């Protein structure tokens, strides 16, 4: 407590002592004039002082009041006196008035206008505002005229220790590797203090650990946290909770403090080897287990985590190193034992293995701690299983000649039961592989026989599957492929490779090769084909042709003479005998057709028909065909043109505008009455030629002859016209010779009482002699030619 009191007194009186030491010499050095005790520092006061001291040859001036101090957080019953302003112009009378302006003037700081005393009216906080700039001036109280220029000064708020340190970034988290040496850097913390770091020790911080010892330590002034104990093991304790304190006043008694927490986690290092949970493992497995199937798992535990805990497994010893394998499960870090090769209970019933687990990532710093690996023994017992039959061979190859007799034995397959209790085996053929049932097998001994004849030329290979089944357990089945090769025998005669037709030029020369023919044989002799060619015995002395064997196993046909003629004989047939070299040999006869043709001088065939002989020599058959095609095309065009013109100039049906009939209707009074009904005689619509229903066509004769029907009686004039038209429409619809094909209207009646008489020239009984067309020549030059055509002389009449 006395130490704390001393510190408070020092903080309070230190500024006053400094002020006393600074101001007191100036006061005593000034002349002993009451008006110069506390000058305000104005230029007028300094000027007068200089004038009075000019005789001393040294400039004397009053003390300049340019800075004041006030303690923060000061609170008392009365305002605190900050300082006093006094000008050397003040004679002690009340004529001078002091005025204060600037930061906080009138609110925070108040000046006595008579004495110049400045008081702080409020409690000040340095952390809120550290200093205030104000301006003081002395004026005449009566006239308010300034006695000197304004003087500026500063009031500083003096700090006291009223703020505790704070850890702004806390709480903290840090990581350090386990097993670290003492003094390993962990992390650094930082605290801040709002007090003045320049003045006093209010912001001087010292750090210490309240919790977390003896594992960690902290530097008092730098706040660096380090490890304090060696070989801290993560597997023993992974996380530590550390409390850090920051205290101001340099850590002395009476200072303020703040705390924060630091969570320190030990990170893992590979300082622990893997360890099997047990030294001996037992597993059992059926002998028919599939390859690659897992049969058991082993586990080596590692206290480390992450990459440091990963281990690899290997089989390092044992009698089943080639039978089994071990792999690592990436998720669980287990060792999985699998089967690499088939197991056989009858051959070996158990295996012993030694497996090893070793860390993948090893830290060299801890190698001295021992090998980072461990071993365990694994015993595997093979259990008996009912196994399917086993064939003596994985595949079979049999050969048979294509002329083999039915039921002959082609070969044999054998199989046995590998189990201790051997079961009899029955054999069968999978008929899906022998759909035509060409083979049979003996169910007891596995002998394969031929069921149907074979033909190598149809199929050379036959692939079947033989099934072996245990008699005691029909579910135990095995299959084996059997390939049967059909061997060739000479059972096919050779024949021409293709149908040959030779062409012989009329102007050919003797000995000229007409055609080269080749032969093929469906058989496949081992040494290849060799053919013999010959003519039939009765054709050996053929006067026209001969044959010649070539070295490439082909045959050339040669002409014996020249002068062949298509007129004499157009086609020759030449039978040729072809024999092979098989045992026994096979032969056949092929006929070659030789056609005599006309050829050009260079031997190019032009025509092989006898009729073409009379054609001009200079034209080929192709040219003649082209010429004929052009002629036919022109004829078709002409016929079409004529037909179209005929149809255009001569219509099939007489149009309405050609109807030259006239009806002259005469009315002598207003109301015609019954006389009007006689104006139109319906009898004129009745065609006397078509009364029997036969309407002749104009352009073509109809295919279906229309039988004349019973004529209708003449209709009286008073008949209904509508009914008449409907009857005629019905007749036309049922008449195959009627329109829409064509129609002809015949009008033999021009109209009763016509003054002009008949205008028709079709039924005119007059002859050309009864008519005179001489008047046409009188119509002018345009009708002169027409008059000459219709004017007929006597000589013409006689003719």
C-alpha cells in the first residue's frame, strides 16, 4: 500500500514539479515589476519590456504561457484550476478583461475575465481527447478594444492508469508437434492498453501464464509462448488450455490486467509403430472358393493418426506364399487375405503364414525407438467341398474322314470325381452345340461316335461340348469343349471354274488361242490340285479345234484352221474331260460353246449374229440400233403432232354456238294466251335420228354396242318440258355410247314456217350445178380466188 501511494503521488505532482522548475527561474530573472509577474506572452507586453530594458543592453521578457496540464478523470466538489493567464499590461485594476476561445471554451474550460484563472468544469478523459487548443486575449473592459493580439496555447489532459489491457484477437488457437523439444515456438499473443504509452508506465505491459504450467512458458515482454516440457505425447494428452495475463504499470502492484485463453493442440508425429491385436489368427476356407475372394482380415493398430497410422501388409514366410496374398484396405487399414490359386483339400488341408505390418511413412527422428513394424502368424484350414468332375484335358481335338461309317468311334473323353468319396461319372452332349445331332457319346465310357454322314465341303469343323455329371450329385457338373476336324477324301469331280463362251473371229489364223479355261475342285488335297484335260474319244480328231495344257494348271483352246464363216456355222460345241489326281481319280465333262463372230482387223469382236452379215460392213450393231431408235422417236413425234392438230381442228361435240336453229316468235296482241304456247314446238327437241336411242360417235367406235330400244311415241306439244328433259337425262346416263365420251347433235328440222327454208348443207339435195358462185368475183379482189374455187366450168362438170 505505501508503494501504491508513492506511485500516485508521483503521477500527480510530477507535472507540477516540472512546471515549478521551468517557470520559477524566469520569474526571478525578470525585473521586480508587479505588472510583469505572469505575462500572457502578447507582443505588446514584450515590446514595452524591451523598451524599458534597452539600457541594460539585454532583452528581458516575461514567461510565455503556452501549455497547461490537467489530470484526467479528476473529480472534486469544485472545478479544478487548470492555470492563470496574466498580461504585463494589467496594473491590477479592473480595466482589463480576459477572453477565452477555442476547443471546449465556455463549456469544458471557463476563464475568470478579471483574474484570468482557467477552470475545468467537467471530468476529462484522455482516451477520448488528449489535448485542447485554445486562444486567449486581453481587451479593454470598457471599450472591448484588444490590448494585444490573441495568444494561442494548449491544455493537455494528463494520463492516469484507468484502462486495463485487452486481448483484441483472443481467444487464440495454436498447434505444436508432439514430442517437441523445450523452447519450441508455439504462438504469440498481443494485448493493447488505451492509456498513454509515452507518459508513465500506464501502458507498459508485462505478460505471464496463469494456467498451463509447467507445459508452456511465455516471454514477459514479447508474449511469445513456447514449450516448457520435453516429449509431450499426443497419445497421452492432445489438447491444453492455457490462460495468459497482461498487466500494465510494468507488472508492478496496483497495475490493471487483462486475460485471454490459448487452446494449444499437439499435432501427431509418427512415434508409434503398428501393433497386431493378437499374435495368432485362425481362418477356414472351402476348397472351392473363387479366386480373389477374401478369406479373412488382420489388423495392426497404430496409436498415430492420419498418414502416420497407414501401414502396408506383406506375407514374409509360410508354406502358402504362392497360394495367398494380402492387401491393405484403404478405409479401415485392415490386411485382407485373398486366394491367388485354387485350393485342393485332397492335396493340402492347411497352411501357415507369417504376415508383417509396417508403417508407410517413417519419421527419421524416432528410428532409435525401434522398428516401426510388427508380425503375426496366420493359420488357414482348407475344408472339403463336393467338387465337380475333372476332365483329363481342358480341351479335346478329334479327327475323322468325311466318308467315315456311321456309328464309328471318333475318340473318347475321360473325367473323374476329385473328392475322397469318388462318384461315378455320366457323359452327355450339350445339344445346343450339336443341333443336327451328328454325334453321340457313350454315357459310361465317354466314347464319341458318328450319328450322321459328314461332308467336309459343307463344314470342316464341328465344335461340341461334352458334359460330365456326378451320379450321386447331379448338381456337380463339368463341361469340356471338343473340336472335331473333318478330313478330306476325294469325292468331288473337278469342273469348270465358270461357264465359258468363246468367240472365234472369221478372219482368225490357224493356231490362234480362242479361250483359256480353268477348273476347280471342292476337295482339298494336301499337295494341291493337278488337273488333266482331254477331249472325248470321238472328238480327239476334231477338224476345227485342239487343246493345250498350260503350266499354271489351265487349258488353252486353239483353232486348227482359218476361214470360219457365220453363214456356214455360227456355233460350235466342244466337250472337254477334266480329271483330278486324287485316289481314286474323279472326272467330269464340261462343254465349251464357241461362237463365230465378225471382227475388225485388230481382232475386236463386232457382231456374232448371222443376220448381221448382210449389214453394211462399216456400221456396228450399236450404231444400227442407235439409228433405228432415232427413226422410231421421230415417227412417234410426228404421230403425236398430227393427232393433236386433229383434235384441235375437229372437236368431238358440236358446241352450242353452232346451233343455227331459229325460233321466230310473233306477237300481234298484248296477251298471247294459248297462242304463246305454240311459239316453241317441243317436237323440235326430238331427234328423229336418235328416237331409237342410238347416238353414233364421231371419233371412235364404242367397244360396247348399245342395243336399240323401243322408241318412244312422239310427245304432244302440250307435254311437260321438265319431265321430258329428265327422261332424256336418264337415258343419257345409262347409255355407254353417250357423253361424256362425245356427242353429236343432228338437226334435220330448221323450223316450221321459216322464210329462208333450210340452211343446212348436210341434207341439201341440190348439186353443185344448181348453185352459182359467180357473184363472188364481183365482191372485189379479196374474193376473187374464192370465186374461182367455187365456179365450176362445163369441163369440170363432165369430169
